[in-house]
C-alpha cells in the first residue's frame, strides 16, 4: 500500500531472515480478512527487494467451497493459509 512503511513489522524481519513469510488470516488496513505471502529477492549487487501479495480469504473460500464439499467438511469447514503451506511447502518446485 502506497505510503505504508513496514520495516518495523515482525513479518518484515521474518522475511528478511528466512526469505519467505506466510501469515495467518488477519484483518488489515482495509478491514477485510486476508493473509499475505511475502518473499525476499536478493539482487546481484547485495541489495534486495520484498514482494508482498495479499490474498483475499473470502474469494479463496468461495473457490474452494465450490470444488469439493467433502474435503471442506473434513477440514472443519475452514481453510487456513498455514494448512495450505503444509500441503505446498516449497513454491520453487
């Protein structure tokens, strides 16, 4: 978001150290449930940049519910980003 400085946020420190961060679902500045996936990209000149994607949980839930009701029921009716991360732990493969 333009004008926001995240350098003192815990997720920023996490992505700086580990190279990737996936949050839990939370209510952010826009007041809707979402989670973020953040990656750090190291450039050749020892500089870096951070890419942060915000994922709308309502949209994800609607898509998942439309796919397979039986799977959703087994998960207790909710999908959590950390659960998806366990299923797909390595985005580079």
